[in-house]
C-alpha cells in the first residue's frame, strides 16, 4: 500500500521501518525536514520526505506525533482523501502534552482527535512501547505472539489497520469503535503490557474508565522518580516498563489463571 508516516520519532520511525520491510511503499516526514531523518529508518526502502509530501497520494497516513502537536498539523492531515485510512498512534500525557480540558473531562482521546480533524480515524500502535514494537514482532501464527488493540468505526479502516498491525509482527485485536478506545488509553490494563490475543480480550474488558487517568499518572510518577526525571536510564527499560505497567494497570499478572 502507499503509506505516509507523519512523525519520525520512536514510534513513527519504527512503524515506517517495519511497514517498508513488509513491502509497503512508505514515505516518512518529521517537522524539520528529510535531511534530519535518521538513515537507519530508511534501510528497508522508506523514503524521507517533507511533511507536505507525506500526506500526498496516500492510501494510509499514520500520524505519530505528540497529541499537543495535533492542532498544528490538522490542516495538513485534512488534505488526505476521505477514503484514505488515517491511523492515530497518539496518547495523552498531561505532563508532556499540557492540559487538554475536554480529555481531562472524560472525552476519549481519539474522539478528540477525530472531531478536531473532522474525519474518521483508526487508533492503533498507541498501546505498545517503541522498544517492544521494534524488537518483539513475530511471524503470524507463532506461539505467544503479542497482540495490539485496533479501534475503528469504518470497516475499511478496521481491515486496513488490522492488516498493517499484522505486517509489523503482532496479532491485531479489534477493540471496537473509537468511542470505546478509552479501553486502550494510558493507564488501562491493555496499555503497553504486551499481552497475547487471549489476554488482551480480558484486559480490554477489565478496563475501569474512572481509574485509568490516575493509574497513568501513578506510572509517570514512578518512572520519573526511578529515572531521576528521565536523566538516568534503567537497564532494559522497555521490559522494565512492561513489568511496571502490568503491576500498576493490571495488578496481578498473569490474570488469566
Ligand atoms: N514512545 C512510545 O513508546 C510510544 C508508544 C506508542 C504510542 N506513542 C504515542 O505516539 C505519539 C508519538 O510518540 P513518539 O514517542 O514517537 O514521539 P517523539 O519521539 O517525540 O516523536 C515525535 C515526532 O513527531 C514529529 N512532529 C512533531 N510535530 C510535527 C509536525 N508539526 N509535523 C511533522 N512532524 C512533527 C517530530 O518531528 P521533529 O523531531 O522534527 O519535531 C518527531 O519526529 C505520541 O502521542 C505518543 O504518546 C508513543
């Protein structure tokens, strides 16, 4: 497929690299220009382009930028055709994004994105850490494959997003409509806890909407304290975060037993 990726940070770069390795025609852009994009992202054939070009003539656009930049890129994202699939990977972290009153008041994060853009979105890759996305993908059908939640309202958005998640090495699990995608927002049991297909179904059902924001902020507080405000990396940070997330968001893991 012809795919644009807007955002070449930890998630956008990994998605671009994996989708180009899977045979898709991928172009990737950041805010500063193609010459600033790490050549390692391009080894599988993705092309670095300016942001304007990333949204031109694409069947899929993956938006992988911080939530607080969304309003700024909205005019660009509105240029893609209604038929194209717009995948939103974003999450709301008030400590990073600043306060967004509507979301603080309970609006679902991707509903906020969709309404702001005035078009449907699919939400996926938001609930897996970049280290896991880069390193833990496996072949379709392999045992204990990690599952990734996919929310979408339109059939084609759902089918395309699920196919692309599979192409990145993970089992796509349809989590329902965008209105229900709060079930895989930061703080929920399915958020960055690296669960199997069977486990993620349980985790999504267990989500308690009222407790999610508090658990998100608790996790940020622990990470901030443990890493001396993000200045001291923890060894095997990605795996450590998964363990921490399971403790805070799930409680006792494995919860299937
Ligand atoms: N990190 C994770 O493990 C993870 C996992 C799942 C989902 N997410 C979510 O995915 C989103 C992106 O996260 P990230 O960690 O990849 O962020 P990041 O590392 O900070 O990268 C953000 C990217 O967005 C680009 N960008 C910002 N404003 C832009 C604009 N106006 N036009 C074009 N590009 C723009 C930046 O380009 P410049 O550097 O040139 O400004 C950068 O390449 C966030 O909402 C995050 O919560 C993150």
